[in-house]
């Protein structure tokens, strides 16, 4: 175990770049992000090559970092004995309206999936079983767990590999030499040091991009602290590759979920786990309007958009009707909430709300970019390498393969590790570009070095971005609708924000982290808007709704929308890649 010791936060006030110590670290494999997928990258690498030197860079602490940090109550994909990996891919395809999705990636992932979940159980994760010892399912594919210790279980196994884990180091940018990724840079959020990580291969597994949009599902003064997704996953993994010209895929297929109103709690726990129907203010069952596409079992984007349609048509608010559940079911539901979101139980208690007598109000979440849930992320090959040689993606950062969830992100960690090892076997130790390192150091620390000058705080810029994205790029307040003029407006104002990066000011190291995260958010938001603009149709209402192109257009857009930013000029271009159906059958049915 090599968990690099971190210090308490210091009062770090450099006056020039010369006051900032640079620490160089060399590795065979660099893992950026020690969450779910990153832990599995480490364990699989060590299993296949125990001699490999592994370095993990983690912004928080690996024991409780990432989207699984607070625990989970279910593993959303586990293939039952009467189903096959191909069945799972067909189901996933139907969940995104028949595609597009990368069926090659999805199948290779599904073939690894169950073994990864069984790894977790062998490591100590309690998976709920019935009296006969059979795994307890709560839907067609998802299984119940006691997952409050899920992340520590993963982290302990990653630490057992002997990897050097640099906690409290925020990665800021990728290093590239002769067209190849040669590592990354970062800074210590407690010690202020500038870290240069040189690696033969790099895997980015930093999670998705939350907090791009303003949230309306929580009463909170900080619009980033009460969202459904982990608020510390801000899209940095996408931004680092975007700035170096790596190709991004399907960012317009945003993830929007139905959440409990005012506290952003999970809804599937009620609606799927306990069969509580969604009703509108008139008491009508909302999903009965969608019987032709599955009703209560309709694809997720339809279920997420349906309550918002009721609001838009004057039939809101909407609820999960928990009033007809038995006392035993109500008690079991509250126990499940105590497992996944215990603070939600306290929230209900603070309002004196008894779910058996009063239904739970629901509303749509702010949109997220999440390659483990929808298809947004890097375009990768079968080895999980991006279009930038030497850079691999795992978990939420890898695009094209929706509905991976926890188990699938574990599987992708394994697959990315194997791809990185194969790449490392035929490549030499990389060189570093000193000028590039110096330029990145200057960019990263600029807000702190100019702290005494008048400027813009990271929070001010973040809130401006969130409101801009919400109102002009299809947020909750607009019922996820966009048109060409709104998107053009958003792009113009994102350019203004980018021109104001030089005015960001950081009072301390925490502020410096916030400043760099906000720059990442703005860059990713620009790519998202370009994707929304390029897909001139409505394919996934709610996730992606064009009010000026309300119909689906298979003739022109049955394909992937891609983007690339020129590292030299910063200009974004969008283009398409064809969708290939590999598994036979009706694309719209599981």
C-alpha cells in the first residue's frame, strides 16, 4: 500500500511561479480519477502485470471519492441466468430509442459485467439474496445491495495493488508530445505544489459532468451542492482531452432523471422498486399516456420527460403515489432510502410528511453528461483508447455505450486496463515538452497569482454559466427545449466567459481548485451546445429536445454526432459517424 501522505491545508500565497514547487512523478500507468472505474483499472492492471508501476491521481480521497462515494442501494445491471450479454445490449439499445449506440463496445462490456459484480461480492459487498440463495432482483436487470461501503471496498482493493495514490491532487491538463499523450499535470489542493506525471499510458476515469446547469430539484443556496449526480464530478476529464484535440461523442444525449422535488432524492427506488405510479395533479396515471412505448416500463428518457410534459400542459405538479402501499412496503421503502439517501428521510420528517398518506412530489433534474448512463464521452476503440494515442477512457468518460451504470463502469475499468497494457508493451518511455509544462503551470496558477487584483470569483462565473445553460441550452426551466437561436446565444456568451478566464481570482487553494473546475465546466459546456446544435432533430425528448426540429429524422441523423476542438486555434468542429447495428432484431424492442 502506497497512499501518499497529504498535509493539512496550508496558507499558500505565492507571488510568482518561482514560489511554486514542481514535483515530477514517473509511472507506467497513470490513472486520473480514483472512483469506481479507476479502482478497477488499478486492480486489473496489477493482476495482469504485478510489476507495472501504477499512479492514481485523486482530487479528493480515494476512500470516499467519486459518484459511488456515499454508497448505492442497487447494481443496475447484472445479467440473470435466463439472459445473455446480447439480451442486455438489445435492452440498452431499446432504452435509447433504438440507438445510436456502440453495440461493439456494449457487447464487450456486457461479457465482463457479471464477473465484475461477483468481484465486488468476493471483496465484501453484501448482495441481497432470497431464502434459496438466489440474487434478489428489483427489476429486469438491477439487483439490491447493502452498498454504503461500496466505495471503501473498491478503494481498499486498489490500494492493495501497491499503486501510489496521490490524494488531494486535482488534475488540470494532459501532456502531449509528438501527437501522443505522455501524462498529465495537477496541483495539490492542500500543499499548492505543481505535479507533473509522466506515464507510458494514461487512463482518464474522472466521472461525468454535473453542475453545468442550474438545478431546480433542491432548495439550496449553492446550486451545485444539491444535485442528483456527485457535485464534485464537473467534467474535468472531458475538458482535458477536449483541449488537446481528442474526439468527443454524443454529448447531446444528456442524462436527465426524475428526482424528488426540493431534495433531489432518487425516484426509481419508489417507482421501480415499489411500483408506485406517477400521477399528475388531477390524480391521473401519467405513464398511461405512453402505453404504446411501454407505459411504466417505457425507456428512461420517456419516463424522465413525462412529468415535465404534464407541467408544461398545465397538469402539474406530479407525484409518485405512495399512498396505496402496504405498511410493510412503506417501511421497506424508507429503509431503502436510509441506505441510499438517508438525509431524504430526515427531510420528509422535517416536513412532517408521511409517504403512506401524502404522495412524494417529483420533478426533472438538471441535465448531466454521463457516459455510464447515456452515450456522452470520448470516442474510443475496442481497447478503450481515445483518438489521442496513449489516452484511454473508462467509466463515465468513455462514450458510445449507455446504461453501463456501476457494474458496467467496473467492467470498462478492466477493459481499459487491458488496452493500456497492450499499448505500453509496444511503446517506449515518453518524453515531456518543457514549454508545454511551463505554459500549463502558468494557466493553472494565474487566478491565485493575481488574487489581489479586482476580478471574478469562481462561484460568480459558475453561477453565470449554470443560468446561461439552463435558459439557452435546454435546462429544467425550459422543459429541456432548445432552438437554433437559443443555442447560438449560448455559444456567444460562452465565448465571453472564456475570454474572462483571465479575470478569475482565487483567494486560496480551495478557490484555485474551484477556478480550474469552472474553466473546465465552461469548455465542456461549449462542446455540449455544439452537439445540441448539430443534431437537428428530436431523438430523445427531454434528454435532447429541439423545438424547431420536433420530429425524429432517421434519414439524416441515425448516426453519432462528434466534436473536436483544434488545440492550436480553439475552434470547435462537429461531424458524424455512422451507426452500425451488429445484433439482429427490432432496434426498438429489448
